[in-house]
C-alpha cells in the first residue's frame, strides 16, 4: 500500500509540473508618452481630490448628490456589481464538496396471476446523503475563482466609471446652463442699450446731425440682437431638461448660481501617465478584464489534465419501513476516480483556442482604452492652457471695445463720427462679450474634462 501511495504521489507531482498557468503582468504595459507633448513628472494629480473640492458651489454640489442617488445608469451599474458578487461567491463554493440528501420509498403489490409463488408485496425504503468533491490539482477551479473575482472588480470599476462620467456630465450641463443665462443677460442688456440708442438717434436727427437711415439701422441692430433671445431661452429649457434626465427626475427648472461665482481649482495637474492605471475606472476595468481573460485561459488549459474526484454516500436501506432505522440497514460507499480526457469532440481544444483569442482581444482593448485616456488628458490640458490665454486677451479686447463705443458715441454727438462707426463698435462689443462667456465656459469645461480624464470623482 505504501508503495502504491508513493507511486501515485510521484505521478501527481510529475503531472503537476506540466501545469503552465500564465498571469497578466502590468509591467508589460508601457505608459510613457501617452500624454504627448503634455508629459509631466508630477506625482500628484487633480483626480486625487474629492469632487466636492473641485465643484465647490452649493447648487452644483446638490445636483451631483441627487444624481449619485437617483441616476438610472448608476443604479443599473450597482445591480451589475451585485450580480458579479453572486457569481464570485458561487466560484468560491465550487471549491467545496457538493452534498445532497434524499429519501425515497417504493411499494409494489404483484398480481398472483403473474407471481403465483410470490413475492406478492415488495417494499424498498431509502434515506441517505451523498457527497462529491473534485480535487483541484491543476488549479482549474482556482483559476475560475480568480477570473470571477477579476470580473467582480471589473464590474465595480464599471460602476466607478459611470459615476465619474455622471459627475462630469452634470457639471458640464450645469456650466452650459449658467453660460446660457449669462448670454441671455448680455443680450437683453444689449437690446435695452439699443432702444436707448434709437431715442438718441431720433434727437440727433431733429438737430440735423444724422439722417433717418441712422435710426433705421440702429433699430435693425436692436432687432438682430433681440431675435436671438427666444433661441437662448429654448436652449436654457433644453439644458434644464437634460440635467433633470441625468438626475432621474421629470423635466423642470434647475436652481443655479451665476457663471462669475464659479471658482477654479488653484492647481491643475495631470500627474504621471502611470497613475491612469490606478485612477481612471475604465482603464482599471479593462485591466481587470485582461486578468479575467488570463485566468479563463488557465482554466481552459487545465481541462486537458486528469481530474481527481471522490464520491461518498451513506444511509439506510430497508425492504420494510419497520426495519428502516435498524443498524443492520446502514450502508456506505466511497469511490475515488482519476479521469483523463482523451476524445471530447474538440470541446476542450475549442475552449482553449477561444480563451486565447479572447485574452488577446482584451489586451488590445486595454491598450486602446489607455491610449484614448492619454489622448483625453492631453486634449484637456491643452484646452485649459488655451482658455487661460484667451481669457486674458479677451479682457483687454472688451475694455478696448467698450471705450470705442463710448468714444464713437461722443464723436457722433459732436459730428466727428458717423453712425456706421457707432453701430460697428456696438456689434463688435456684443460679439466680444458673448465670446468672453464662451472662453470662461471653455476653462470650466477643460477643468471638468481633465478631472474626468484622470478618473476623478469616484473616491
């Protein structure tokens, strides 16, 4: 018996050496240069900061809080995590023996015409339990468990991805809304100024300094500005409805502040490219999917090796119910088996081939996700730097145009300028003011985009 045990142990060790499990190595992923010209050596990133610090205004914080509680996409993602947890729990249970209990009885009364010598009554009663256990020699079950765990982490990363995207979308829609409010306010003030300018032109016409054409042209400028108001109001209504949809509520008005009240973070940093692997949820999700694919491949490879299983059963078997619990009716059985698949209709071969292809697919998808993330970070950094320059230049432009309007109005009063110069200066000022709102929105959007691109918002 000892010799047999040694022989079996030696055989198992020899077969164990044939097991070739492969695991994903993060070191194989190179993140150098994915930011392009925006490469940085900062270890700190804007994504390390909680979203409440980035979006400090109370109105916006309330909207984001409501979205995190009621957004349908986020609620669906939570349910997917629960499903993954259940699958992972099942994969752990696969490592344990399976136990079942059962009871059955059978009573038969035979006809004397068929069985003249008997037996006329036959009974069979059984109560017992059965256990079966597959010994995970080659790690097939362990690989399945690791694959399920990686899938669980991937689904959790997917939930975080939806959360970061939700926070960014709510912030972007909110900034767009208050930007439209600012444009509407500027346009209404411009219309008011033009109405006053028409009255001034009428007075100047009576004094012979301008003609009737000046009055008509001024009125045309006023209506050109006023006709944009309904479009702005429609855009405001649609943006409010968009925010309501993100919050999981019916269409309605949105409480909000003003664009001038928004405060930018003092420090905008993208951090090291490698930080994307730990910060950005969709990158994390893609990496966990690669890990899961590797473990699925390991499990498929282990299907080619012998499986060792044990089955045990015990219980009472009696021909009459009265003898059911008599000790002499107790029976037990233990079976151990080692099964080596030889011909399985190419099921194992196909499973391994498909698993390897899915592994390569997940690797390609992971690298592509990482490249897209680097592109988004680079674009957001460039957009932010561009907006800072534009805001400074636009401020000087508006100051110069405001002075130009005042000067041309004075010159028109004294007859040193014509009304075309006044109208041109006013039109240019309105355009610059509206562009200034866009510049401010661009800076806010760039901050949100960088925060989102770096994976901020889920902590």
